[in-house]
């Protein structure tokens, strides 16, 4: 008889690698499925998965000191904002350093994850993971770590009229050569939109047009000689509204307001909507190489008409309009009507069955990797039997409290279920692990325990 725990991790990007490392460190048997041909996920340009949106000029928009895994610091000699290629190499080194590679199955896209009745699955393992090649294996638990920046979101509904030029999503952008000698319109105000507009401004015909209905705060990568997110981290102990007031004041003193550069006013305060981090977009705007435009009213052949009545000739539109959350291998029985609204305890455990866990299904006010690391450690503590969840009722209450708080801060239309405050969350999950160990010691809750099963030979 055996009670060894066997966990499937889906995805070998940063989230999946963190989950794989945590499972191995907790003594859990783990198999990690990866559609592509290498670790690193979306950071690995030209990954065989075809899902990476990484472009040639992409760099971190959070500093390395706030981005690195706590268990694997980035090299000291690196610049504060490393390139995507360096980050991809860093993740590959992470996999090699911690012995993760033998547990990674490349070219193994998952087609379905299904829960069989407890104790009825093969060998007593209730989760069946089936790949696109038709192979099925069974596990005690599943960690979903497939990321959510790979399924492009196009404008819905589309704008009225017809456009005679070319259209592309930011996901498909790689180098600025595609814009050489062309009149370019970039739609969006996120980090990718700003990077692409800046890149295009060096090769495009005329100024690159940058269109958005709503503005965002634009934060330079350095404030007062330090990485700007380090300044934000120094304020983390303050309530977020006080942090917001202090940070907005510092930002106005350093660079002014977006409106002073011709951009629309931010639709929310700093620390409510994710700011755009860029040192270069303001420079290109003030030099006339990028020109701000309001939202689009309609498409008109070779022209785009904007909401203020102005119109410009355009050869190519880049839709930097974000991504949908897609988990195609799970049914709506697990995801509900919208994965963005999926309630999870501590943004990790499914409320219906905590043997289904998620790493990375969140939207952070800061960097991602430290969040993934603490989420992975929480999941591993549970699957190893070293952590006990609170009661189902308390889990639901916790999710409801979090949703109310997030909705108040970010708004009901800003993915409130997924939102987390980076500093508070990263500091809070180790305390949750300690609380779960205390619950376990009190015997107040039963930890994850796979069904005992006979070991059989193939």
C-alpha cells in the first residue's frame, strides 16, 4: 500500500517552474506538462508553443530586486531592468539549478483535466490529465499554471466601418522593421503599447499615433535615483490610500501628469489601476515622434476617425488591448462562466475541491515571480500534508471579504476577483502557511490526504 502524493503541474513558465520546485521540496511526486520546447513560458521568445508575446526590445518593467525569486536571486552584475532574453535564461537556469528539468514534459499540450469520483480513478487517483496526443495519466491533485497573457483580446465589439490597411495584435509583434516607412497607430496604454509605440517611432513614416479612451499613470523606471518600484515598496506598510496620495505627489513632482503630455487623464488613482512603466514614451511624446490621440470613433478606409472628430491616414493598426484568461483544458464546471471571476481561497485553492490549485491566476500591483513563489509554497504545503485549510465556510468568507475590498479599490469591471496588492500578499502567504500548520496541530481540519491504493505493476 502507498500514500505517496502525485501532482500534475500544467505549464513550465515561471508559475509552473515555481510550482514544480515547491512540490519537489515538499517531497511530492510531480509531473509538469509544457506545450513548448523549453522552460520559461511567455518569456522564451520563439518558444515552440507559439504562445510567447516577447518582442526584441522587451525588458522587465519591475526592477530585478523586486522581481527575482527569493530562493534564486538574479545576478548582481545585471542591470536593474534585464531584457526578456536574460529573464528567459534566468528561468532556464532556475530549472537546471533545482533539478526540475527531468520532471518537465515538453511538447505535451494538455487537452483536458477531469475529476473522477473520489476513489474511482485508476489507482485511486481522481484527476485524469489527457494530452493532445491522447495519453492519459492520473494524479492526486492538479496545479494550473498556464499563464494568462497568451490569448489576445481584440476589441469587442469591433469598431464600426472598414479599414483598408493591416491590423495586428501586440501579441504578434516582434521587431520594429514591420513598421518601417508605414503610418502606425497603436491602440492601448499598457506597457506593451508604450514599448511598441516607442520602437515604431524610430522607423515609421511620420509620428506614431497612440490612441486610448482612458488614461493611466505613467511611472518612469527611476524616481529620485532609485528604481521606482523600490520607492513603492518603501511605502508598503502604509494603508493603500495613504500610499496612493504620497506616491501620486512624488510622481507629479518628478514628471508631471499624463495630461501635460497630451494623454488622457488616468481613469483611477495610482495603486488602483496598474500603471505603465516607461522611461521613453514621455521623451518621444515631447519630441513629436509619438502623438497622442483620443479613442477611436470608427474606421474609414485608409483613415481612422477619433472621438474628437479628427482623422488620420493609417497604414497599420496595432491593437495592444490585452489578453483573455483562458484555461481551455478545464470545463465550466470548474471555471464557471468566466475564469476571471473564479473564486479561489488565497488565489490558490478551488473552493469546490482544493486538490485543484492555481499558481499565477492573479493580477498583481507589482512583479509576478515573488507572488508565484509564495503561491507555489502554499500549494506544496497543502499537498504534502503539512498545512490544513480552514473550514469551507471560512474560505468562502475570506474570498467574499477579499472581493469586497478589491471592488472598492479597483472597481467591479477591473478583474476584482483576481486583484492582489503585491506587498501585502507576498507578506501574508507565509503567515497563512503558519496558520495552516497551527490548524493542523490543533486537529481542527483534515489536511490533503490521497486515497490509499495498491501499487500495481504495469
